[in-house]
């Protein structure tokens, strides 16, 4: 069994484990493409979202595109 720990997604506490990727955390939070992700205040390219696993107390910011005119 993998231990769970807390992360923050847009300042909201969420549960994760050592197998949770950045992409999975964004999906669990309800992010819908297109969006950008910052991990601990550092931009993460889309190509890395599935490769990065989370650690306790990681802070993720989901930045969604805004359409308008």
C-alpha cells in the first residue's frame, strides 16, 4: 500500500501518493484543456506532465486559458 500525502492544487488541499503524476493531479482537480501547470512556482511543459511524480507538500497552480474579445 502506498502512503498518501497532501499537496495543494490552486491553494486547495488534495490527497496524492508517490505514484500520482502532475497530469493526474490536474485531472483530479477538474482541469480541462487548454491549461498550463506550475509546480512549486515553476512552469512545467505539457510534455512533462505525465513524467513528473508528486512529493509531499508540492504546490500546483492550474492556469486556464481565458477566451474573450
